[in-house]
C-alpha cells in the first residue's frame, strides 16, 4: 500500500479508533500493519508511522493475551531484522512492544514473549558496541530501553529482582547522562524487591543478600504460579511513607545488612550528579527502603540534610518534608524543625515564587509533619505548635494578593488567632481586628462594583471568617448589617447571600447566624413597600424570600404583605405583563409558605394571594398552578398538605438538588406515579430474528416494480436494442430505489422476568446506531406484549449508507397494567453482513436469460476495472477456496444462496450468485467444484466488502453440521 494511504489510514484511526474499527475488523487492520512492517520495500518513515496505533491503542488491536503475544513476537522479529543504524525506528519498536505486552497482560501472565522481551531490553541497555553513528543516538536507544524496563518494573513489581547486581554494575560503570536513567531504574527495582520480601513471612537477610548478589532465582521467572513472591499485576502502593508508619511492612534483617547499607550509601553519594527531579525520585525511593528495613538507621541521610534544608527546588523540599514525616525526631532535631518552619513561612511569601508554589508551602504549614504532633487526625488542618502569631504576622493577607493566595493566608492567619483567642491577649485581639478590617476592605471593593473574581473572593473570605469567629457576636452582627446594606444597593448578589447562608448553616448547625441574616434580608426587602420595585430586583427579592420561607423560626407576615402589595398595587404591572418567570418565582414562595409551621396564622392572606394570581395573572400556566395551590390549601389538612408538597425537599427545608420533571408544583402521589417513568433493573424483553426472516427478505426483494417499463427486456429483440446494463442502471435514477433492507424480528419476553411485566401495553421501541453506516431509525410502536400469547412481529427497515455489519442499541418505554410507565434497555441487536443481502433488483419482466446477461456484463466490468473509458477504482476480484464435497456444496448453495442464484439450480457445474447490497453495491460469485477444492471466485464493485464476504464464506463452509443436514 502506498505511503500516502497509510498516513491517511493511521490518521483516521487516531481521530476515532472506534469508528475506524467499525469499518475494518481489528484483526484485519493489525494483520495489515504487521505485514507492512515486515515488508523490506517499505521505507522506515512509513514503518514508524505504522507503530503509532500499537503505541496509542494497544488494547483495541490486541484485546487478548494470545493476540498480544503473537504481535510481540512479530515485532521482535522486525526488531531483529532491522539494521543497527536505524536507531530511531528501533526505539519506537521497543516502546510499541512495551505497550502491547503490558496492555494485553502478557507481562502479568509471565508469557514467554515477555521474558524474551525482558532479555532483549537488558541486552540493549548494556550494549555499548561500536556503532558507526553518533554516540548520542546510541545513548538514546539505551535510554529508551531503560524507560521500557522502568515501565515493566512499575507495572509488574519484582520483574527485575534477579537483575539487581547487573543494574548496580551498569549504574556504576556509566559516565554519560544515562547514569541518571540507570540510577532511577536501580532504586525502583530495589524498593520493589524490599517491599515484596517484607510482605513475605520468613524472609530476612539471607534472601535479601541473595537477591542483591544475583544468586537467587526469583519466583517471577522460576515459579510463575507460586505465591512466595507477591508480585502484583499493578504497581505497589506509593508513596509508602504517607501511610501510618505502623502499617508499613518491615523486613527484619538483623544487625548485619552491609550489602544493602553499602548500596544505599553509594546511591546517596551519587545523588549530587542528578537533576533535581531525579534526586527527588531517588531520595523518595531511599526513604521507603530505609522505612521498611529497621536495621538501617535514618542517620544515613544526615549528610544530605544541610543541602536539602537550604534547597530552593520545590521537589527537593517536598522530599525533605516527606523524610521528616517518615522519621520525625529520629532524624530531625527540634532546631531542624524550627528552621524548616521558618523556611516554610519565608517561602510562602517569597516574591520570586509563583502563586502555585506559595500555595504549596502554605498547605504544608497546615499539614506540617511535627516531631511530636498534638491531636489532629489525618487530613485535618492543624497548625504546628511553633507557629506563633509573631512568626505568622508576615503572612497576613492584603488586597494586593491574588485571590487564591489571599484566601489561603486568610485561613491560615485565622487559625493562628483562633488558637490565641479573641479575648485575653492583646495580640490575638489585634489580629482578629485586622482580619475583620481586611474583610471590610474587600466589601468596600464590592460596593464599588468590583469584578466577579473579587465578589467570589469576598464571600469565600466571609465564610472563612464566620467559620472561625462566628461566636464573636460583635463582628458577626456587624458583618450581617453590612451584608444587608450591600444587598440593598446590589440585589444581583442574592445568589451569593443565599449560598453563604446555606454553607454556614450546613457547617455550623448550632450557630444561628444564617437564620439571623435571612431575617435581616427579609426586613430589607419588605420594609419599603411604597418604593417602586423593578422586575429585575423583584426577581432577586423573590429568590431570597423563597429561601427565607424555609426557616420556621422566621415570621412570614411581612413576606405576605410584600407579595400582596406587589401583585395588587396600582403602580405594579406584574399581573398585567404576565411574565412567566416572575410568576414561577411568586409560586415558589407560595409553595414554600404552604409548608411553613405557622401556616394557620398566614392561611387567609396566603389564600388571597393565590386567588388573585388565579384570577388576574396574565399567564394561563401560572393561573392553573395558583388555582391548584389554592385548592390544596383550602381542602387539605396540614398533615396531608405537607405530605403532598414535601416531596423533593431536603432536610432543613431547602430544595433537594434531584429535580423532578416539574419543579413548579408538587403533584399528588397518584399524579406523580402517572408522570414518572421508572427504570427496570434488567431487560424485560428482546428482539429475536424470525425464522422466516431470510426467506422474507428474498421474496420481498424479487417483487420489483417496473419503474422504467420501456426498458424491460422481455425478448431477445429488445435485448439487442437496449444494452442490458443501461436498462438495469436506469432503475437507480429514481430516488430511494432498492435502498432499504427490511428485517423481521419477534418481540419476546426474557426467560427470568418479573410477573408485573407479563402483560404490557403501548411499547415504544427506540433504536440508536453505534456507527454511521446506516440512516437513523424511527421509533416503532407495538400495541401490546403478553407472555401467554404469540410474540408480535417487528419490522426493522434499514437504509444503508455503507452495507457493513452493525449493532443497534435498543431501548423501550411501555406501560404495565397498573398504569405505571417503565423504561427498559433491550439486548443489542446485531445486524450481520448477510442480513443486508438482496437478490438482483431487476425489472419483474426480465427472464432468466436477461439476468444472466446482466451478471456477465457486471462481472466483465468488475474484473477489468473499467466501464467504457472510465476507470473503476473500487472494483476488485478475489478467490476463496474450501474443501467441500459435491453434495456438501449443493446443500450449501441451496441453504445460503438459493434466493440469489442467477443460473439454473439444476446446473451444478458452476453456480452464479449475485448479491445486491444497498444502496448500490454488488458481490458476484462463481462457485465451481475442482479436483481438490471448491473455488469461490469473487468480483465486486466495492473492495472494502472483501473482508466481510471472506468471513461470511469462511463461516458457512466451516459449519459442517449445517451444510450436511
């Protein structure tokens, strides 16, 4: 295949692998890729392009262990035949092999291919032979091998356990930049080996010494089914040092562990040569090893502390703090702890650091690994004892900080002054006053139309302040007053006010600040009744009043007075305008008032409001719902009214986030049941292809109408006047001619089914296509389905765009005898390739001779690839052979091709079969029995159909029991 075609196909695969594989079977595409990779004539630029599908989507092309192993063997064969100078292609091959073997579980299954590949990687990693190329490219190939080894070890821990001595030697001998890759690989393998041994019972110094010296055959290779080495399919838990130290597995080696101590010391001494990220990874692994081997003292890191404590690299400082969390006072003194704390405070405000780094350091202040922590569970934000207000004074927030940094500082300093107390210490009281002054500065910015980011920052800061100091009545009361004044001038902040009240109420359940804020906002809204309220302000007011109505402690008489004034005032045009949204907001307030504990006291004014809306509001929908609420209010007791309307309300009165289909009104239980569509737990019924579906397709297809009667070739003279192919193709000038395929199914119950679904009605079947090969299908209605009656027939009419196999995702909505509506998912409906077959769509007056002429003319076109002077690029011929006897062949043709035969069935020397596949594709077969095999000669005007016709022929010829019955 040309390079341009491969570039187009791989690009199409990368854009949408699933869509691509709907047209081409995965095994076919994989076979084509491997065949092209083995082709010596293909340039290596094209071969590199062919490896991308295997690297990016190996699970789609190699879904099983066997297919993954076969593919890996093919790729290793290509690697062996690839010239040594093509280092870039060899690197891509190694990466592809790693992806295929890992994703197909070959490595986890300890397959032979994975062991051969491991040997190949180790050979490449230590191969320093003389290549007649630049040394940098050679190092690149070896670096790729190291990366592949590290990926294998990470995904299948212990795979390199018997190669530790080799890895140590490679690390010590390498003087180039590859030393860093070997070091990372060595510490990963060492860490995994120690962990695996620590999890075994009875393992100790002897087993570790044997592995370090390469004298022990690891169970991964020698005993793949053994449980002695707990090599997991997935990576080991990481990092171990973050789990409680009492749960870290330990390896008891005794006082004699010189080999391991020597290796760790060597790695630490060489850590200076690595980049910061590699140093951090190395130290991380070393920390875990030392944590799992109690005989190794953490003092081995003492020589590195001075450098680590003064580092400016975030990754190294993070590793240092992890080291402190793991070893606490066994490695870090009190002076070290105080120094680290001061460093964190300084770095949290360093002007040369970005916002992310500053947030990182401040988060560590809240989760500081103290030597001797006091209280505080895992994940809790607790301040270290040494962080005093004097030390934290430099972290006080300012309006010049970015939002994230400001909130982090605000929270941190609030915790500092909370521990000091707002009373008793002048320093603590002054700090609290400063925080409140900062909050007022943010509020002043909002009053002068600050940005949306500033608005969000202020309300988050207000939440943090109240979270810590809600008990300080002076500040809490003043903040409530200022928030009310803010809302008076900027009503669009209503959602922020409601959210703040909700969050405070949810977090501090015993605090009454949220209820007091809602009561104050109610007063702000309802007091100036004479003032003109704009529609925009009214919309926000109604949202706040709806939230206020949820609180049983707040009286609602002022709310009712405000609503009555709004809808009846002569200056108000609300009812006249008939605004649907405002009407819904009014009804929402009324609906919540219907559930208020003081309903008896407010019943009459609430009824007046609902009656006025029902009679005078300018929107019919609002009138109907107001009339319903009025009826419920005046006819039901409080208990029944609460039962009807309380559906969908969360604890505490606020509305549940799981909205029903109608959020405007709460229906009665019967009405709710009637409107709710329930989901079945399993499939209730399924579509099964009818037994006579094939015969039905054949008979329907042969009943063709004469769209062009003047082209019907009923005698030889007319055949001589008009070319038979012109007569045949003229039929397709009519839009939609022979473009549909009708499939007959039966709708039957599943075997295990709930008795409630034995008799169902009004079944509405809905189909969704899984690809773009067919036009969308319309819904199909079935009047009823009874288990004790014959299953109803369902006709699926498909309109192919491309005549390929497909799968339909089916679902249905139906009604049971009790009037409830249900939704169920049906098993997928698979449309096979042979279900799209239709006989020759010839005029009904054509005789056998005319059809045979059309067959021969089409065969000539497809075989030559030309129609007159026009080239037909999609035409193709092929040959399929099978070992069948004459009787077997006769039965096969009678069973599978009788509806599509062009020749007389009595003529058994050669069968001619024409398969028409809508919208306008043909597959022609000449079937002849030779001495040693039966030959199926194939000609088609769509070469993309060859894989499917080949699969179909293979299936029917292998079904001996079906052929010979």
